């Protein structure tokens, strides 16, 4: 588990650094996004990963790794938006955005550690393409929940699906970065 925690911290640090640099460039302009728009943005990223995995070639000089990073960061943005609601304008500072990022990343990471304990690191035996498919499945579930105004009868909510997507993307990044 120690190795897993170290690897998680390393890939999270990469994602956080990119999130922070984009905050410096754009500020928290994403505050205007409604959760359904974030879900669609996540869908675009996951669908591109699947397309690259299937076709084996990229016409744009970006690979799978940046898309997994984007899924992590948009997933955390989604959690923030669910908690705060969307705004009509940028209404938080870059520092507040980064504090919220850290808060929701910590919650997401703690969920992964609990599940990882119960599942005995089964994710390490999975293929990266399976993470992509699971993210896409979670996106279709999330869209369905959104179409039902966030109401479910028995299933987890949108926030749990966002957390799972973030964790699957982090698994993908670990596999890409550490080759396991």
C-alpha cells in the first residue's frame, strides 16, 4: 500500500500543478460551468482516449496522458461545482479554488484508499483501456442521473461517479508513468 500511496501522490502532484498553472492563466473561469457541461467535457476527454486506443494514432500532437490529467482535474472541478453550485461569473480567488481542489482531491483519494483495501489492488491487474471504458460507463450513468434531476432510487449520486472517474484516471496515470 505504501508504494500505491507514493505513486498516487506523485500523479496527483502532476495534476495539481497543471490545475494551478491553468488557474494562473485563466483563473477559476470554470465556475460558470453547470455540472452537465462538466460531464460533457469529461465525456469528450474519455472518448478521445478511447479513440486513440482504438485507432492507435493521434492527428493532434497530444496523447492519452494529458487526457487522463484533464479527467482528474475536471472531475475535481465537478465536485466543487456540485458543492458550491455554478456561478454567473468568477466568484472565487485562485487561492480559494486551489484550497477546494485540495479538499475534494483528499476526499477522492481517501475513497480510493478504502476501496483499494477492500479490492486488494485489483486495479493493478487491469488494462488501461478498461479504465477508459469504466470512465465512459460512469459518464453515461452520470448523464442518466442528470436527466433525472440528480435523483436515484438505489444508486450512488453524481459526486460518487465523479470520484470514481478521477480515481480510474489516476490509475491510468500510474500505469502510464510507472509501467505496471
